[in-house]
């Protein structure tokens, strides 16, 4: 079974002032967008991350699923597990009967604030043609 290389620690990330071209050269090539969507791709990735970003407190699984209707339990679970492995989401277990689980963005996950807000703003301003093409 192939395993993915570990993600860099926060202090190993390039400074925000580094250009994309410099980062690509430093990392030995490869398009950063392709790499990003390889790990964060999927129909529900951005909606899940955005709902967690906008939440004022950790969300229990059921509440997260309600906010993302019509996502399936299987799909939401798959994405949350992947985000947890990537260090973007933390999973907390509440000592209660029945056992409850809650999810929140990690500090590393919160670094997605700017791209999540940018995508949301773009959809609000320019997304109309995308939605009309579905009819």
C-alpha cells in the first residue's frame, strides 16, 4: 500500500511572500494547484471546510451533516477522516451517553481562511452562469 509523504509542519511552510514560481522550484517542480486538489479535491471538500470555518464552535457530526444537506453520512465521514489525516480538522470525542463526536478546523486548517473566503466571494459575484448551466 502506497503511503503519502507527511505534510510539512507549519514552521516548514514557505513564507507568504514567496512567489509561487519560487515555491515550485524549491520543491522540485510540480504544480501546487494539482497537489492541493489531489489532497483537498472532491465535491464536498470546500463546503465542509467552509461550514467548519464559519462555525463559532466545534460542530457535532449531525449538525454538520444538517448544514451540508444533501451530503450523505458516508461521504461526510470519508472527507472528515481525510481532513483529520491531513491535519486540517480535529475530532473531539465528548464523554456523554450516547457517545458524541465534534469537529473543528485546526490552526493549520484555519490557514485556509483566505482561499475559502475568496472562493465564496467569487461564487457570490460570478457564480451565476455556473448555476444556470445545471438546469
